[in-house]
């Protein structure tokens, strides 16, 4: 994914958290980099993004995207050889390389997917330029439940997955859920725009009496594997591996283990439930009933209209997306698709040249157009997401289902709810509950506009009444896994 485009992970736009490890040999590196380093990522001559790196005394370190109100994105690996600094962010497939200049500067660049390096120079400062946004729902202090780091294997794929299990303090066994994250390599907390979505969901659900497992995606944090190579079927098997793990725990009621999927996770959960009768129920949060081939266009038109892009620019962007979709759909070989995509996209350059620089910025388009902006769709994971037909799995789900969407969701519109319900009932499922939430956005925050930048501006991580409704629905079930 290019930093100039949100479209590659358009369903969730989740920003990523990865864990920072300080090895004994890195003590000198830690000391040399300790403090706050502020810089401007130069995406284009007229487009910059303020970012910071913060290395703390205890060895923890974080990246902050100041302009996006996204803080505490931990960094996975770093090294210092002489005056050469290297930082690897595996989940973004990004590498920063720089050189320490004097005592208070680092000059270098950030490259993603081994392509163009964007200039990023840091200056050491005493403090961040603005205060971190409040996130009052994040749990602090002594918790009324236990929290345990766990890991388990997906035997089918041969990968070990790592996550956090929260367990109510009351005597068990407890009903349980696996939280299934949305699009893009996502950490166990589903960190997005400074919100730790799954951390807050897990806290509320565990306080309500549910054991909750939240997991790093493949290739993220402490989980093994390669995210880009994983299809939706692979992610569904990962979710089922989580279900199987929970059933081994004495604190968990093995007959009452379900899946709660958000965004793309609400596509993955039905695939898993259709494959296994061990899933007692599923909750679909902001899930699609239409394929991404259509949803990508619908949501991009809504998002860019909100951003103030011109009608001509939005129409051109739609044609570009339609071209990308058709190339991916028609060319099964990724190399052939890559070459054809470059040829087809080049044809849009004359039209792009007629758009204003401001319009291009709002549309997140490059001139000349960059085929690498769409490289995600050439990966197995990208192809799988783009070409999946959600209704096919929904028609094969026979466990109880709760589907919820918000009226202010510009990423997965609430018009998907009747599509989901129709598919479930077409398959003969009579245990279907549908809930449309007024004034809730893609994260189920109480929103004014529903725009993507608004996610970070809202202090609320999730409207409590949404989780309360989910809990009431799950409590009402008299479910057992079919044997």
C-alpha cells in the first residue's frame, strides 16, 4: 500500500500496531535514540505528514502520526550501526533508513514495499507538538477480570498465532468469543486512529461475563505467518483455530463459543461458521453483503465526496477502480496482471493531468498514476478480498447470527443489512437478528459526519449501548455447538 492512498485497505483503514523488542545488544542503540524525534514525511512536494518516533527509558518505543491523531504505534525492529539507523515496520512492509547528524537530527527516508523512498528527516525535541487525544474507555488500573497472553497453532497452516485472553473473575465456565479483525494487517487491539478498538470491546464484553480472545493477525506482532499471502479462507481457519483453543480452556463453556467479526472480519466469520459446526453463533459488525468489487466503488465515492473532491474527479477515480477490478478479475496470473494494469492505468494520465492539484490530493491520486498504489490487489490476500462474494458463505451459515451496521458508516453502508439478511434466510437460517444503529459510524462511535478523519477526533471508542445490545442478544441464546 502506498502512503498516498487509503484504497488498498479501504474497508477498515486500520492503522497498525506492532511490538517493539529491545535485545541486549541493542542497549547502546536504545540510549542513542532515546527521546522524541519529530519529522515531516514528504509524500509529495505539496503533501507532508507530521510523524514522530519516541524511544522511552524502559526500551519501549512508538511511532506517532500527529496529523492523523494516531499515537503509540509501536515499532518492531531497529538497529544502529555507526551512525546508520534502520527501523523495520513489518506489518506495513516499510523500512526507514537514516543517518544520525550531530546530536539532535536524523536524515533519511521511509520506503514501503521496497519501492520509492519518501524523505523523512527527524529533529530531536523535548515534547510532542500536541497532546495525545483522550481515550476514556481504555481500561486502566486494577481490572475486575484476568488477562493472559496466549498462543496456539493453526495446524492446517502450520503457523502460531498470539493474542490476549481476558477471563471474568466469577466462577466459570463462561461463554466466549473470538474477535475477528478487519482488512489490513491488524494487531490484537485493532488499533486505528488512536483507538484500541478490540481492547475496549474485550473490556466491555469481559465485564459482562464473556471470555474474549483477541489476536494479532498473521505476520503482525507476535503471530507467525505472512499476511499478504493469506486468503479469506486462511483467515477463517485462523478464527477456527481460536475457537478450538478456547474449547481447551476449562474456564470456557465449550458449547458457547462464537465469533465477533468487524468489517472484513464480518466476511471472515461467516466463512468460518459455514465450515465448522463448532461455532455457536456469529456477530457481524459493519459487515458487507455486497462484494468488494462494488463496495470499493460505493465507499470511495462517498468518502471523496465528503472530502470535497469534484464530481469529475470522483467519476474518474471510479473509472480507475473499475479498470483495476476488471484487470484483477480477468488476469489470473499476477505478473501478467501487473503488466496489464500498468498499461491500462497509463491511459488515464491525460485525464488526471486536467485535474487540479487540490483535487488530486483529495482523491489521493498520483499524476502520473502509480500502478504500485494498487499492488495490494495483486497479492493472494488482495485478490481474495476483492473477488469474494459474501452472500455465498452467508447462505451456508446455520448458527444464530446478529448483524449490525451504522447509518453514518461511509465505508460499509447500512444498505448491506438487507443483503445480509436475505442471504441468510435464503439458506434457511431462521435465527437471524438485524440491528441498524442511528448516527453510528464504521467503528460504532456516535458520529456527526461518519467521515474517516472523524474517527480519531471522537473520544469515544465505541458507543456502550452497541456492546450492551450485543451482550443482551448473546445472553438470549440457548445455543450449543452441533455435534
